[in-house]
C-alpha cells in the first residue's frame, strides 16, 4: 500500500454516503492479536480457507479446488488496491463443486485480497464468506459465468469494529445464474459495491441482502446492474435496519441497453428506523434504453407498524419481543433467499443476535 492512502472523495456522487473517515481510521489502527477464525466455519463439507490479514493460514485451510494465483487489479477506486496474489476458483464444463467456505480475520491496520470465480459452461458452485476482527478489510472479487453456469454466494460481515469494503464485479453469460446475499450484522463500517453485467441472453441475477446498523455506524451498498442482452432477469432486494444515530444507505441502479429487449428488472429497497434519530437513505435508479421491457422499483422508509405492535402486546407478547419479531420478519425478506439451509440458519442467527443487542 502506498505511503499516502488515496481514497475517494465524498463530494463525488457515487461516494456521497461513504464513511471515508471511518475507513481511514481503520486503516491507520494498530494491529493486535488476531481473533479466532477457525471456529467460524459452518458445518458443511468442501474446501475451507482461513485468511488472516489477507494471508492464507495453511494449517487451518483445505484448499480443495481453490488455488492461489496472481489476479489483476480493478480500475475501481478501492478494488485497485487489492493487488497481487489471491484465491481463484475455476471449474471446468459441467463440474459441480462442494461448498467453498472462506473466513477472513483482520487484526488491525489494512489488509487487501483479490479473488476470482470462473465457471465454465454448465458448472455450478457455492461460495460462503465470513468477515471477523478489526481494522480495514478490503476485497475485490471478480466473477465470470459462462453459458448456464450457476453460482450461489452468501457473505456475512461480522467485524467487531473497523471497516469492510467489498468490490464485486460479475459478468454473466447466456442463461447463467448468479445469486448473492450479503448481511452486515457486525459493529463495523461497511461498503458493498457491485458492478454486474449480463452479457448473454436469458441471464439471471439476484443481488441483495441486509444492513443492520446501530450506535454511530455508517454502512452502505452501491450496486449497478447492466442488462446488455435479451431476456435478462434481475432482482435487487435490500433491507436496512437503523438504530440509535446510525446511518444505512442503499443505492441500486439498473441499466437496460437499447438492444436488451424483454428485460425483467426489479428493485426493492426498504428501510426500517428503530429510533427517529437514525437515518436510512434510499436511491433506486432505472435507466432504460429498450422499449420492450418490464422494470419496477420500490423504495420505502418507515417505523415498526404500531397496530401490529399493539395487537401482539394485546395477545400477551412483551413489547421488546414483539419488536424483535416484527424486525426479524422485515430482515427475513432478504436472508430467506439463501438456498443452503445451514447457511440460511447461520445468517438468521446473526440477525437475531444483532436484534437482541439493539432492541
């Protein structure tokens, strides 16, 4: 990393809600003894990779089909800092891999790591990632799916403090399918930054998740999804829950190219304020150049339904429990889309633990 850390400016529209100050403080923080990471793996078969400050812990890892290799940097302001050696999952045609689990542990200061997932025609993979620890964790993940390839991803951000920044870049071929779910349930700042392009006819992308913020935290997602071929489908479903004086920001963009007829694009951005001192920012965008498409977006911010709370309390449910149940149902919209039951239950447990502490 350069002596002078070059970061985006919040006066740029794409970064106006970014918590650059928290990122910088995390990058300048002192290193400490790393927290345990091996116990963060879920009860699944397949490869297991443990990275500590961006370096593979070989003694606690089983690479399976994953390799370590040099990966080109992105031109993204943060992604370009993830230079050098990273992990790579490449599958041949018709190959189906067991789940790949990756745990990232940060001990302070800054760490960077690039990654790539390249699936040949009709290949299928599942990749699950967990982030814990302290400091600035910066990641670049490149995804390339050939015709009819299928990738399921789920990422949970659970750092105790600091900042996690993810840059996700994906290219989807004909009939390819990408399903990605993110959950920010730690006490760190975060930015989930996505750039997805459907280059093949009939591609499908589902990209969403939940941001859970409290205290003085700021978290955001900024996703751009481009339809560049016929008959594409996309669904962006994001939920944000903000407590205390925190801020959660959701920006989702869909672009439909002139020749991308028969596109079906959907956005659903919803925010829930647990206290009126909190802030949720929503920015849905549609840019459509084709004339035979079906695109829709919805964006709402509100509080828990007072009538529902009253009804539940009238049936003997204590108010804190009623609030937790309603908030959990709100978040479930996003995490219940995870296809693997073990992973879905882990995400639900993370959300429940956050709610128990916040309510």
